[in-house]
C-alpha cells in the first residue's frame, strides 16, 4: 500500500474513534477532538511507516516483531500526546484505551484493505 493511501485510511478510521472517546468522556468538543486525532497521527504515522520500511526486506519474524513493538510505541506516544488536548493526565485510562482502540481499528482496516488497494 502506498503511503498516502495508508495515511488516509489511518485518518479515516482513527479520527472517529478518538473523537467519540474524547467527546463522550465530556473532555472536549468534537472539532477539537478530531483535530487532536489528526495531529497525533501526523506525528506518529510517518515515523511508523519509515521505521517499518527498514524491516520489509528481511525475515518475516523480524518484520512482525518490529511491527508489534512499533505499534505499541505508537499507542503510547498517541496516548501521551492526547493528554494535553483533553486535559488528562498520563495516568488517566481514557487516552490509553482510546489509543489502543483507534490503532487496533486502523490496523484491522489496513489488513483488510491491503489486498484490495495493492502495493
């Protein structure tokens, strides 16, 4: 999948998840929640993409190990970046739950869409 398509798919799937989580928790308005979702993804997505590119030519086990560790790091960074937007502390569960759910959603969407969207 090409990078612009992957980024668009990520934004299309993660933005609603973050927005609903932050708004339902009564933390921020929908526009600000959506902007926060886009911003955290614009920070983490290029770094994830660049990091994983270095592992595509090697053994599958190395790629999937790097993928899992990188996704975990992305979830952590996005959760921490959400805190200032929503007036949360890093120990609050909401940013961690929202980040894990949003990233799992986009991961699933990417795995399902990859065969349809091609390289």
